């Protein structure tokens, strides 16, 4: 069964925070660090098997990334359990966004996908400066 045709469930809650990594960025390569928390709000134990990202930049370019697990891990989440990780994404032309899917498997071997809602990759606003 192809992953694109797997059922989509909403039993995994996803929370994302994004930070612009100015010290690792330069013109043409802006690095964003994202922190993700996955919480199993379902009634069954599941394992994250893979991820698929669609990365959009400010010029309309779309990158596509697929791979096993996240940050080299395939976490198992029991009901009520959370898992946190962080990673990064460089884009040439902010603002941009990321969205995608995680593929999970339950203890019966059934596969399903969880949608990762789009989140923004934006440069921070310059702070206001007061002149004395």
C-alpha cells in the first residue's frame, strides 16, 4: 500500500515552535530550527515509522523530503505519551513554510498517516530602536 493512500488519523497531536538561527544563516541560506512535540491522544500504542515534508520558500520553490523516522529514531508512543525532537531546515528565500505527514503503525501492524499542519519559516522582525 502506498503511503499517500493510507488513512489519515488525528489521534497524534502535533505542536511546533520555530526559531530563526541567525548565527547559522547567510544570504541565500536562511536556517530555521523547529521543535516538535508529538502527543499520542489515541487509545493504542503506535510507532512513528517515517516522515514526509513539503518545504515552500518565498519564491514559490517547493522542496520534498522523505525518510525513515525522525532524527534517526522511530519512537514508540503509548496512549498519553509525548515525544519531542528538534531539527532544522535551510531555505534560500524566506518567508517560507513546511508541512507534511508522519506515517505511524499500531501494534496490529496497521499503517496510518498524521498530517503535519503548515508552519511558517519567517525572519524575525527587527526590533524597534529608540533614539535619545
